[in-house]
C-alpha cells in the first residue's frame, strides 16, 4: 500500500509559511493596502517546490530497481520562469519543452540537452533541426513528422533519442479541453484507429533508431485509473513492438504527467506515491527495470506553492450583492474567469497589514463577489463567496496559482505582468524574498505594442 510522503501537518506548515510571507510582503513593501503601495504581487514558496520535487523523485525511486534510468522532465508550460526551472534542475529535474520559447528558457536555466524532451504537435523543420543538433530527445507526434525526421536525419541514425507519441484513446476526464486521450484528440498517433497499431509496429521496425514511446493520458479532471489505463496501453505496445523486432528496441517509456491537483484545501492530494501505486496495479511490469522512464509533470509540482496577493481597491453593492473590486482577475487567473466551474479557486482574506481576517464563527461572513480589474463583466474570481466583509485596503490571497495562472500572463486591457517573488522562511520566522520576474513597466507594454513603429501604417 502506498504511503504518502506529505501529511496534514505538512499542509499546515505550508499555510503557516504563506501567512508569514503575506505579512512580510506588506512590511517589506512588495504589496500593500495603502493607496500608493503596489496593488499586486505574486509569490512562490521555494521550500514547497523543493518538497514536491523530492516527493516525486522518491516515489519512483522506491518503486524501481536501483539503476533504472529515470528522467523527471518538468513541463515548462506550467511555470515558464527561468528561476523555477533552475531550482528544479538543482533538485534533479529536467525540462519538457513544447516550443522554441520554452527551449530557450530551459537553456537559459542551464538545463543540459540530454535532460530535455521536445514535445509539440506542430514542430517546424527548424525546431527539429535544432533539437537533433543539440541531442535533445524528440517525440514525433504523427506520421508526417516522422517522415520529416527521416529527411533531416539523412542516411545515419539521429543523435537524439527519438520516440513516437501515442494517443491510447482511453477517454476524457471532466474537463474536455484538457483531455488528451479522447478518440479525436489532436495529439499523437491514435492507437485504436483502423490500421494504426500495425503501422506503429511497422514504422518502428523500419527505423531501429526509434527507441521510445510517449503518451500523456492524464491532466486535471482525469481520474488516476484512467491515466494508468493509458500508460498500460503504452507498455503493451512497447512489448508488442519489441517482440516483432526480436530485440529490445523500445527501451524507454515517456509516460507524461497530468497528476490532478486538489484546489479545495491546502492538502497536496493525490500524491506521487498514490500515483505510482495506481500505475503498479495497472501495469506491474512497468516497474521491473526493463524500461527507462520519463515523466512530464507540471501543475502538480508548482500549483500548490503559488499565491496571488492583491489589494481590494473598492467595495460596492449592486442588486443587493456586495462586490470587492481587486487587482487580480483574468490576467492572472484566465482559466478560472472563463471556466469557473472547472477551475474554482479559494480566496483568503487579509487585512491591510497582512494579517488573516478571522471568519465565522468569530465574525459574520458575507456572500460577496471577488472581481478583477478588467473591463468586462465576467472578470470574477469568485461569485457569492462567503468571506468576512472586505473593505478597501484589505488584501485577498489566491492560493494554488503556482502553475498555469500568474506564471502565464494574459494581456487583457494591457494590464502589466506583476512581479513574481520566491520566498524562504527562516528558523525564526524571518522571510527572505528573491525576485523571479520583475513587474512589467508601461514602457515595456508600449514597446511590445509596436511603440517604435507608430507611423508604420501612415
């Protein structure tokens, strides 16, 4: 039986670090309730990120024979910040990249090419040529891409490890837009389509340098059993290819990532030990050491360790409903604003000094909307959320936003990217901040919007 390496006490410790960081952010001038103070900042808990990375590596190490090759490649799209990638690299993780920009970020973080994996359904010849020249592992998405790699490789085998992405077509979770293993998903070779499996076996036989298979069957909203089913299908395909080839041609299975995140509390559930246990139940041979493994986790490593901290600028009542107008909205929590049922977020109330505001039963709570600064009516982080009555100058904290939220800014209304800081809490409760990304200046917004080319259309 899997034993999780994190506990309720760990969640309480993380919450305590968060509250210390909020107060310190106010005291050190990173954000504040005063009118001239910064109205918005984003924080990352460095200790929490390290703990998640350690939990991941330990869960797989405990399940595999010593010496089994394993690469945990962080999905850069989840948090495309160079200091984050460098921190994870120091913790032993590599990078999964899906664009030239993500590759540039990984290289800027000092990640070695042999610790990278390139995944994308639309790689250009230039992207492939660069990856092959650097020796970065490439997972081909489709037949035409594989033919392109044939042409780029020439007569000899590529220097990079080459794999094929497979869509096991095992079904969707509760969020259609994130379900990558549906019958009609845009990703990979559809395993259950007519003739596809036979083509995969033949394609590998014709190319002995194809040594990997890849799938990504999980994401938010996908149950662990369904994720494990996709991985089991991948393992079975590898066995079939190797049997047909009469040799151990496929030696590495890239099983993707997609472990769901709990957004309802500070608990980090499900954990990696439970995930490994689910995989072992579905495909025991996956852990016998006969295959090297690659994982591509993103959200589950970073989400719980991010916090948006925003000032309440105004409060009002419309139609009998209280509304708190804040500086955190669609530019930071795009998925929540456009799909609130699929991506609900918690709201943590703080006073202007950064102290948590007490809730029921100590003080009455009021159902109120938490609105962002963007100029459209749907820019809401929460609707009719029961919280202590918020007032101008108070702060709201939005936890669980360390992946795919403020790390991937949405430039609606030309709202500037906020500063992002990592924080560490010392043994006596002292908090040190390190700047990960500076706030975007208005001059930078103008430059990105073609400010140097104002007369181009005249």
